[in-house]
C-alpha cells in the first residue's frame, strides 16, 4: 500500500529541513493532537501511540543529505516506511512530501488506509507550521 501526503512549503531551506527531520525529538511536535505517548528510545528512534491505535516504534533507516529521510517501523507485524522527500524551492524555503509504503495483507490494508492517510496528512500539515 502506497500513500502520499500533500506537498507542503516550509519556511526553512532544504538543509535546515533535513537537519530538523533527522533529529528524532522533533517528531513530537509533528504528531497529531490525539498522541497519547511519545518516547525517544535511541538516538535514531522513537515510539509513539495515538488514541485508539497500537504503539509504533520508528527508526531512521536511511538518510541522503539534503533531500531524503526514511523512517521505518521496527515491527514485523506492521512493516512500513515513511519517506520524507525534501526539495529546495527557494533560498529560504523548501517543499516536503511524505511517502508511506506499507506491506500489509488486504484485510489489514483496508482497515488502516483511512487512519494512515489522515495521519500522514496531519504530519505534513504540522511540518508546514515548523
């Protein structure tokens, strides 16, 4: 299952946005209001829980300065990656789009598609406010 967030413009240049997204503590301010838990588990990983959803741990799996940050789930049951694509749009701003790629069976995909779409849209909206 592949989902994309809307592309948002951020008042940070590409390098600043890359640096922001490679610091796991910054993801706390990007989470939806329904977040019930946020905990940094290592320098490159964090876990979070949203109301009514299971706890998920994400780890920075790959980075390519200054245009890509890949977060991946540490769970085999909920196997997915979330790619942040960062494009320079001017000297002092950049465009960011999130790409979600998950490997789920058909039943699971049907159940999680709508909440996941809402989640990545909220993340991108909150990135725009940074």
